[in-house]
C-alpha cells in the first residue's frame, strides 16, 4: 500500500473522465501518473490529526477546485481562461469595453479587485467575475493560435498568406516574463549550487524560456513538415503558418514592485521600459536580416543602420541611440511631434524623457542591472 493511497483515495472518487495525472505536493513524497488532466493536491491541517484537502482539476483552459474530506468532494469554484477579442469576431464579444477588459486582465488577486462581467461587457447576461488570466497561464500562446484559427475558419485570414509570390507566416510576437539565462561558468554554477533561492530562480528562468522556445521550434518544424509533404499528395488539413518571435530581456523589475515599500523606483521602471524597447528593436533587426521578405510583408521598416552600443551624437536630434534615422518617441523631440502630448503636465514629460536618457546608458542593458 502506497503512503499516498489514503490521501489520494478521495481524489479518485471524483470520477474524472479520461486519463488523469495526480501530483501530490506532500513533502517528502510525490507521485505522478500519466495524464490528460492535471490534479494538484493541497493538504491543510485543521486541528489534531484532521485534514482538509483542496484539489485543483485543470482541463485545458478550464479548472475546478474541490474541497475533499472523508464524506466526499464539494465543488468550491470553477473558472476558465477567457480570451477577449478586440475588435470582436463573434456576436458574444459585441460591446466589450477595452479599458475594463484591460483592468480585468490586470486584476491580480489580493492586489486589485476583480471586474464583474457586466463591467467588461454591459450587454452580457452572465454573472461572473474576471481576474488576471496569468493565474492560469501568463503566456497563453495557444489562445492566440486558437484566435487565429477561428479567424481562418471565418475566412477573415488565410491559413498560409502569400505576399509577392512567397509564403509569409503569421507573426506571433511575445515577450518572455523571465530573463534570458546566461551560460554559467563552472565557478558560477558551484556558487549557485549552495543557495537554494538562486537555484529556484535559475530553474524558473530555464523552465519558462524553454516553454516559449519549444513552442517557437514546434511551429518551425510544422512548417517544414508541411512543406515536405504537400508536394507528394494533397493533404486533408492545412495548418496555420505561424512564426513565433520571443523577446527575452536580460533583467526585469520585481513582479510586485509597484509601491516604494515593495521596491518600486521610478528610475528602475524607466530603465526597464528602455531595456525592453531596445531588446525588441534588436530582435526585429536580426529577424530582418534573416527573413527580409517576411519583415517587409509584416510592415516593419528596417533601420538603415543598427548599432550595438549607444551613439552619443544622435542625442541632439532625439534619435534612437541604436536605430539610425528614427526619432525616439520618448525624447523631447519625439514627444513634441506626437499629437496631444502638448497637454501633458511638465512632470509627465520629464518622466517620459527619463526613458530616453536611461536607454542611452550601456549599463541599462546589462544583466548585472537586475
């Protein structure tokens, strides 16, 4: 008899459909069984020798949470990952308010209040609450692919676009929420090995970026497989042609650093924005060299010249430090050229111009900054 049998017995009585993965977080033992679904078991003690178990059942984009005891399982709550399309692609999405949808998407539990369904869409008949979708998936690449697939079925977009006689994939552009893990020397590896918090941080970087890397590689492999097979015979299914481009920063601000007491600093926020902007432009510049026909079809203008380091002489014109011939929107000249910015308060203009100034410092884009 397994040590976990008494604990997992109530879970097995839930009569889950299909194969199931059971993962019991009960140090020092754990168990995994092949899965179509994921069940996370949380055990909380209440009183001497008494236990209550919270069971989270995930089925794709939906989840259910149960309280399990000796009498059985009681459903506490259920939820789903809901993607709001703007502009809407069906009647159910008509009337969605963009600002409320963005606030709902930022409603991290315990920090910001949830948004009711009628706040997000006054035309709805549902009575639900919306919170940050990152609770389930903070990078829902599959949801974006499903959105494009639905648009394809509605004949809004082609599966495999053709521009100027050549196939150009749909661009799925995303930013990683973990820093790009640098290769470690033997000495650095030895130093990290003795600190569990550093190990945990390093593991999170590698795990998260592996998810995005694998997704991007899968789409590339699917494109190659399709190109090889379609010449031999007519295929029954034409997959979407996707190119996944992932921008990985070298450092990030703290996730909860939104208050000075939690580490928030305006200058660090400005540096983070500047680093994200430069990293994105650098990624697009490399993509333009590798696939100039794709970038042209996507409407991305390639720079006349790219500099890996900041060019000081461009400051007088307010040009991008790295991209030649482009006025930075955060410079004084760039802000003056944008309609409506004349109404900004002086403090707001100064705060925005700090982004431009910090971007011109090489240290802003170094990993040691984080």
